[in-house]
């Protein structure tokens, strides 16, 4: 196990290195942030001063070296725009995004798994067919469009839920969360559902496929021959086997929820990381982009690690090994 | 006869296939008495398993229709509401299936899979059920049962899993055990252990057994009465003695004549064809003796010397080699043209790896291999292609070794064109010829593999192997997946082809009875080594090595009057896994007769 964790950590560090090189070179090629940040009327002296203060006058490999040495001591640089540490900027926004992502995932699981199981057990029933039709809609309709329709319907027409922003927060262990205030919850509901729609559809389809497949297997037939009631067969024998492929996908999806909730955050003016990164890209705010991507990589690695560990708990045939 | 435990009358089962009802079991009736063992025997598609599933009502209700009566303990099972049926399943009637590897849920602990039955049917508490589970595992002779409750199925071998499955089926002292091909997927020595176990438990518990199998050897070994099924009909019912002594129905006779019987070739030194039965009259047609095909005066077509193939097992952070599977260890053999050398042994003994290493489908570690005088291991890419032209391989599963999307004519023509033996047009003609050679017709070339039966597909595979006019054919379990009667036909075909073209066969098989029919010589493999090699007659009639003797004793004999009371050891098949620093010992062989050698311990 410790060997496994070690090799995983090394992999993560390597990924971080490769990613940072790519981003550095990529951003260098795209353009000069000074051109975007400074007004065209700036004097050459002002220009030079800004360039020097950002360290952009040095050759790119030297800039990268400087970035690396600082990164090792936990300093990912100051934002060109806000002149604050990039890391702090992002960490301030992170609770909002994480909250949104986890609530969306929870909604996805709570609706997706039971509906998927039902559709898998009774594939020919009318309810199952309606569920499957819904899931096709969930897959194919663009998130932004559904988001706008939801705002129109629930905020504008019915006036039930607020259309934008994050509601009141209370600090839970020092982290400001809106989940535990009524106002916060009402603000959270629409964006979370909007994000969750695609996940619900995905989880329904995966669960249904898993149940359909597992129900055909020999051990289900044997469980029936043992005289077990159908309820127990589904809950104990089928469910655990169905969860196995689901865990991997859910893990990856959680990662993408956190990292790329941009569209939903924009529509609902949710003050999360997504909005920050979009703004940072627009002005080539390199420290923020880099810090954001590094956090994303670390987050994906952690999620993948958790998925693997969970996987090995659910499926005894999987053993965590140094290089797997 | 006393009141039967189970009485089946006029059972018919239909399946809905594409909107139409197709009848697969037709008007079957038979009884099972107390403590009696009834075997239902037939080939694939005969409806024997469907009969068993119908009794347990395990067929999906939407797609199947079961009519007739099944009386068990005063109730007609077909009329019972599902809940009452569930309290009979696993409780009054236990059932075990063919595949021990898939009958158990891979993600639940063995203990839980046993106790859930006890808790559900016998209302035990969890701790009572656990104690009972230990007792059950001990009953099916699983060593250190208590410590194994918390293990998962993957930690058990095939034979051990089947024991667990039996323990579950017997958990509630059922009156009837339905065993659906319970030993088919197991090695022969393990099969003997399981059969022995079922017999012993039957005596101890006083239950009846419904035994479903395709193997007449197993029937002869275990059953009191036998029902022969053919295409959904029960064509013959009688005591096992009667059926083996004087079968009345032509199909039963055909089935019996096709059954390879160990010991039926005593005194003969050449291979022997299977007799064919005329299905109309039921008459046995005389067997044409095989010609002497072995070319003793020319050099061997295949010469293998000290072949070693090992697979590294790597583990840990640095992927260091912690050990090796010694799949093939110092194997030497020779095969002459027109000769059949059989490589026999149980799963994991390295016989298939030997076959694959010979034509370099698997990389050998050391040794030399010569095919028709050409060195295989040092051959370059183009030389290897030439060598593979002369040595073709036929695999076990005719369903998987043909690409389902390629017409069989194209599949057979492909090697001819690739090796530049003929142009596309000429190859087409050759394909027709080849198909006729293997007993199919030239017009079938346009068909896809799914349009053929299993036996026909294996013929197609043989035609494809013959396309390059090889001198050597490596047949890896080529007839193992086939029904007995089809198996007999394919063996006869292989013998015909050997006579005509002087083919050398390296026949890899675990089926001792088939091996006895087809081979000139036999090599017995155990844990990657040849422990005994010699003329078939010598090895079968005068086995020297302990393992050979054990193997021979485990083969079921298709003759109920020669039913043996034997003591089978409960040994598992050992693993050829060795530590990384293991140095294989020097082996020495002793001669027992002309060309007959066995390994000294």
C-alpha cells in the first residue's frame, strides 16, 4: 500500500511538471500579457517597468526556473491583475465550486442509481422507457440552454428560486458554506440541478447497463436457485457488482464537475473558480492559470486515488499494486 | 417402486424466439425415487438443462412457457406462487451449475454466500449460521474451513469452488439435488473427486440426485437410472445397466458408439476410428482399420529439445521479478511424419504452452525446436513465415477462432494468398476443394461462421489449417468443446486426412479416452515437464509414473458394470509457480520398454 501511494505521488508530481511546462510554453506562444493588461497609451518606460516587475524580460526558461523554485516553497506567484497570490485567489473561490460540484454529484447519485436500477430490472416497462427517454434529453440538450430555461421558468415566471449569485454562508470548520442556510440552499438548488442533469442521465444509463448485464450472470441464477427473494438478490448480489464500473466513471465525472463547471457558474453568476479562470485566460494572467491548472491536476490525482481505493474495497479481485 | 420424490409428467417447455414460440422440451416424463440418482444425458441443444431449469422454475417467465406437472412433496411445482417456490429452492431442492468459476458472486465473501441461505431458509442467527457454514465446508472436505469463510471466491480453485457451491446447495438438507453438468468444467482428477463427494454426501444425507451431463462415462459412474434426451424428447429411459447393455433407440446407440472408452483399445497399436451408426436402422457400421501412416525411415518432422518457457511474475514498486511460472521445463520430444503424438495433462500443466512455443506464438526461453529440419527459434521473420506454413495450429474453440465478420471462404483463402501460393481466383478453387476434403460442400464458402454448427466450424478450421498443405498440425484441445458424436466425426476426419496426406499431429488434450483413440504415442505432462512418454499402448496399459497412474484412475469408465470403488486423494493440482532463484532439478529418465520412458522422482 505505501509503495502504491508513493508511486502515485511520483506520478502526480511528474504530471504537474509536464503540465506546467506545456502551459508555460503555450502561454508564451499565445501572446504577451503586457499587451492585454496595459492601455495602448502607456509610455515605453511604464511598459518596461511592468515587464520587469512581472519578470517577463528574462528568457522563458529562466522564468520557468524561477517559477519552479518558488513553487517548491509553495509560492505560485502573484496574479498580474489582482496583485494577490494566485493560490489565495483560487482557494478563496474553491469552497463555492466544491459545494456546487458535490451537491450536483449527490443529486446525480440519488436520482440516477435508483432510476437506473429500476430501468435495468424492468427494461420493458413504460416507466423505464420514459426514464430512458429523459436520459437521452439530459445527454443531448446543451447545459447552458437548460440553465437559461430553468432561470426563465423557476426565477422569472414562477419566482420560486433566485436566479443568480450565492446566498448567505455560514463558516463550517472555517470554510464558508451556503449549504446550511435557507437562503444559501435556495441559491444553490438551480445551478446544482443544472449541473446534475447530465450526470443523472449518465448514471442512469450506466446503472441500467450494469444491472442488465449482471442479471444475466450465473451467480444471479445460482442465487435464485438458493431460494433467495428477488429483493435480496438485487440489493446484495447485483448492486455491488453494478457499482464497480460506476465508481470509476463517477470519480472522473466529479473531477470534471469541479474543474469545468464554468458554463453553469457563468449562467448563474456563481462566484466559483470557473469564472475566475475564464477571466484569467482572457487577460493571460499566467500565475492564476498555472495555479488553477496545478490545483486541478492535484485534485484529479486525489480523486483517482480515492476511486482506486474505493474500487479495491468494493471489488476484492482488484489489488492495489505499485504500477497499476 | 416406492413413491417417487419428484415426478415429472408431460413436461413441455417453449421459448419465445423473435415473436414465435419454439418448443425445446417436448412431453418429457420421468420419476426420481428416494435416494436414487437419475442421469439425464444428451448433447448440446437436447433440452437437458432446460428440463432442470424448468423444474426449478428458473427460466425467465416472460420468454418461456412450461406446461405439464412436476410433483414434489405433494405439490405441483408449476402451480405454486413464486414465494412458495422460493421457499423450496435452495431449501428442499438444491441445485448446482456447470461453471464453478461463475456460480459464486465474485465480490461477496464465501461465508456470506453460505450464511444467507441458512438465515433465510432456516431462520438462524448470524452467529449460528456461521458455525453451520464451517460445518458445511468441512462436510465438503474443504481444509481449514473456519479461516476460509472470510475469503473471496477468487482465492479458491475451480474444484474448491464447486465444493463451496455444493455446500450451499446442501445447506438445508434438501431431499433432491439437481446437478447440471457439475464436473464438465473441471479437470479429470478434480472431476473424480467431486463425483466421489456427491456420492458420499448422497449416502450420508439420503437425498436423491438428478444429474445432468453429456458425458456417458460420468453417467456410467454415478447414475442408477438414465434418461436419454435427443432434440427435446426423452427417447429412452431405463436403468443405467440396461441402457449400456442394450440400448434400443438408434440415437442412444449412436451416442454410445461415439463415446470414447478408456481401455477399449487394449492390444491395438494403431489409432482406431469411431464406429458410425446408421440413424435409420440403428445398425453399427464396421470400422475401417487405419493404415500404418508413420514414416519411420525419414527424419522427424518435429524435433524439440530441452524446451523451456517461463513467465516472469513481477510485483511491487520496482516491478522486480519475484518468481516465475515454469510453464514448460526441459521438454524434449520427436514427431515423425504420419504420426500422432498426444500431449496430455491437466490444466496448467504446460501442454498448450508447449504447442504455442513450438510455432513461436509464445516466446521460449531456451532449447531448440526443429520443424522439418529448420531451426524455429533462430529463424528470421521471413523464415518463420515459411516454417509456419508447414506447421499449422487448430485451436480449441471453433466459435472464437473464426472471425464472425469474414466469410469462411475468405478465411480459408487468406493464408493461401498471403503466402503467395496462388492468386485470388485460383485460391477460390482451392477453397472449394478444401471444404470438400473436410466433408463440407464447396458452395458453403459464401457463408459466415454463425451459419455453421460447432462441429462444422471445427471442420472449417481444419480446412483453413490444411490450406497451406502443412506437414505438421498442432491441435490444441481441438475436439474438447464438441459434442461426443461430433467429436467422433472430427477425429475420424483427422485420421482420414492423416492417411491421405501423411500429416503429423501434435494432439494436445486432457481427454484420455480420445487420446487413446487417435495417438501412436503419448507424452504425459505434469507441472511443465514430461513425466512419461512412449507408445500409446505401453503408456496406457503399463503406466509407470505415479501421476500417469493417477490420471488413468480418474478417467470415468463408460461401463456401469466396471464401476470402481476408488479412493481419490483430495490433492489439488499443484502450481508451477516458483521463486525467482529456483533452479529446476536435473531430471533423469528410465526406460520401461521400447521408446517408453518415465521420469524418476
